[in-house]
C-alpha cells in the first residue's frame, strides 16, 4: 500500500467544473422524479470523471505511481481535498478509460487539522457489533418507508454471527437513541446502520424511528462516553460520505461529517455513500462486502469492496452505476484480523 497526499493545485475553472458536475449528480440521484434519464446521470458522471481524472493523471505521474504494480492506494486528504470525489476520476487503462475506484483499491485517510493532538479513547477488542435497520413503517414523521432496511440488518446479523461476532440487533421502533447510546458506550467493533440519513446545514445525521432522536455526527463524542468509535462503521444510507459543503443561507461547515467524527474518536474504518442508493442494490453491496471481508479468503477491505462493486454491477444492468457511490475511509489493505483479532 502506498500513501499519497493529494495537494495538487487546481485551476479555478477546474474546481468550479467539479463542483457543478458533482452538484448535478447529487441532485439527480436524490430526485423523486423517475423521468430523469439515466443517460443524463451517466453523462454528468463522465464529465466529472474527466475533470478529476486530469488532476489524478498529474498526481500519479508526478509520483511515478504505476497502479498495476501498486494497486492499493491510500489518499491522505485534508479539509479541502476531502471534498473531491477522487474515486470517480476517469483514468486511462490500456486503450480505455475506467473509474479510479474500479482500477485501484482506494482508501481515504482523513487528516484533520488541530491546534493540539489528543489521543483518542482506548479500544478493547470485543468482537461485538451493533446492527440497526429501520423501515419507518407507521412512524409519525414525513419520511418515505423503506422495504429492505430491516431485512438487510437481519442478513448482516447472520453473517456476523456466522463469523463469531456477537450482535445486538435493533429493528424499527426498537432503534431508539437510548438503546444505541447504551451499546456504543459498552463498546462495539462494528456498527452497521441501514435506514435513512442526510445532511442538515452540513451536519451529517442518521434518522432514527423518532424524528426527535436523530443522531448527528457532531454528537458522536458524547454518545460514546469513554469508549472509542467502532473499528468499522458502515452507514448504508443516503450521502453519508459527502464532504462537499451545501450552499445557502445559514449553513455551516465545521466539518461535521461522519468520516471526520469517527476518525476523531478512534474509528479505523468507515464506509458510506456519495449519493442515494436504491434499496436492493444497497442490500446487495452490504451483504457481499461482509461475506467477502469476514468469510473465506481473508480478503482485504479493498478486495471486499471490489467484489461488492462487481456483484452490485450485475444487478444494475443499464441503470445508474450505484456501485461507484460507496467510499472507503481507512487503509485499503487491512484485513478482518487486523481490526478484530483472530
């Protein structure tokens, strides 16, 4: 694994183009209008990929990085470079162009600026997991019900237990803030959330059954108490890996993203999404990832992500390439034994 710090100077024109294309992608992915042509999404995605690809070409060339020889790359990103979806860059491989995340095993390393360094809470490997799934049926809030979130949580629970990991499962109405806080304070190695989420004034949050109990990234420290953040957190919900600030009156950027909060509190790995994912594809990706990462083969994070993308691609057909929306924060070469012990 090679760690590269992306500090390439972008022209104002390129920076604005990336920002605009990405903004359009987020808008189309979250739209409820089914008439939006999938080709329009792919066209915008390719434009974004070309802009990012030009920057990546300079970075990789300057550092003399040959992806065939060094297929696993860790990108060291700060508050500015983290806003760019580097994984979507289009780079040349042979006679064709492919997305960066389809060519290389990419992990993001979140570098946070601070006036002083504070050691994160100590971790004790427990081989415990907290798995949450909420369909939002009969909840008293204006939110679209989900069909497969609770099924996803139950399937993930089975996979984890088959690999000797103790699981606390919270479904539907049982997914209360008090119950989540209790488990997080006890300490867990894995936290999987399947449900709704989003951003409000650039503060990332996941939606619990009760609207008043939503959990924001900025509140993570108080929720954990003296425990460290989970070794691996996977939030399979909308835009949990978006680090691009929203625009508008009254919005703020601290940042309060999940990647930032989890890293600050000792979390080692975070998987989230760049846009809204259809439920069946979200279920397919998550289930495949855990099977490949924890099961036979002892795959690395990067390899488990690659296989999950390939499996999800098979059910996408001609739809939006949602496999590309999943982003990994953490060293791509880590294996399960590195995170949880044998």
